[in-house]
C-alpha cells in the first residue's frame, strides 16, 4: 500500500554525538541516503508556505492542500 507522508521541515536535524562527531538526519523526506541528509532539501527551499508538493526525479508538483 502506498502512503503520502507530509514533511514540514526543509532542513536536516543536526545531532552531536558524545564523541564530538556530527550527523545530519533527513527531515524533508527526499534524501536517497536515509536516515542521513544528502542535500536534497535544497529542492524545497522555494516552496510556498502552507502548500503541499509531491517530488520525483523529474521535479515537483504542487497539490491542492486539503489539510490546513
């Protein structure tokens, strides 16, 4: 079954480990290296506030938002 998951953040979470190592965890849902960020969130930086988009390898489509 396919699911549509809404991601509200367009930047990764930064996690600092006890040993000083820093990890960036994907929060936009577009990374191909999940759970880690691969920079794909840069595609979301010009999204309109309150709009919903679907992304694929060719680009994005803006959807009508039924969920305020």
